């Protein structure tokens, strides 16, 4: 359950579900060492199908197959936590992939969840208008560790992405990297996010979030 405080701070309350936790995730992997172009990647994309997803970062092709159920539950919960806050404060728009984000002319990125800034005070319906992100979020899987923790983190740090979260469902942590930071901050209890233009932070109870995604309460003292 989420509540919006009078100070405009959104908090995700603890409301665990009771479903089994998925132990496997099979997500994005780099494909060969050859140099790819935007044109080649676009030729492989199929607008009628969400999977696989193709991304191009620093000439390297990343392919993401269909996600497992826990991944999709995580996407839904994170979108729910972000959407009311972002809409209430009018600082951007929450979106999910598949997408077609070009932070540079020769790249294509598709974060699992992302927050785009408004364009001229409005939501743009054209991907070409999105050249920066307030937030990018990736749900970690065993096969996407290098892509999410190394390739994308370095790329986003060099370009117009204010904040990047890597969500680790197994460890129940969020690795947050802000613009200008070299190393991620590891969060496992609460996460406070204040995007550009916001007057109050979004505060997410991470213990409640992971319990809601996995259906399993943490064994930490705070969950007893």
C-alpha cells in the first residue's frame, strides 16, 4: 500500500503478498565483440513483440530475452511506487521498456523502468525528444550482471542520467549511482529519491518492496 504524505513524500508501506519466489532470471547478455550500428540494431527490432530487447551501448549489442515472473512483478511494483509521486509533483513521466531511448546518436537503451523529463512542460509522445533521463532502473539477473553493473553504469555516468538503480532481488538491495559518483551506494532499508524539480523526496520502504515482489518477508529484525 502507498500513501502520499502532506509534504508530498510518497512512502511504500509494508504489505507483503504470499507467492513463491523465483530463483532464476535470464536477462541481457553482450553479443560478440564486433562493432554494431544503430541501423543494424533497428533492423532487428520488432515493434509487435516486446522480446527480445536490443540495446546498443558503446558499439556493443546487448540482447535481453523474455523476463521471468519475478522480474515483471518488480517492474510493476517499482512503477507503482514512482508513478503517483512523479505525477503529483509534475516532474516527469514514468515509463517502461520496450522503448527507443537515444542518449547519444549512436546508442539505443531500454531500461526496465525509467523516468523521462517533461518536454516544454508536457509529456512527449516521440522517443526522439528523450535525450536525458531523471532515473533509469534495471532489475538484476545472473546473466545481466556485467551489462547492468558495468556497461550501463559507466555509460549512464557519462551521459544525461541523473540517477541509476540496479535492483537485486536475491540480495534485496538497490545499488544507487548518482550523476558524478564513481561507486554505487548500497541501500537495503529505505531509499529516498529527489529528482530535479521536486520539492520533497520519494521515500520507498525497501523491505516492504522486496516482500511485496517476492512474497517472502525479510529475516532482518525490522521485518519481525
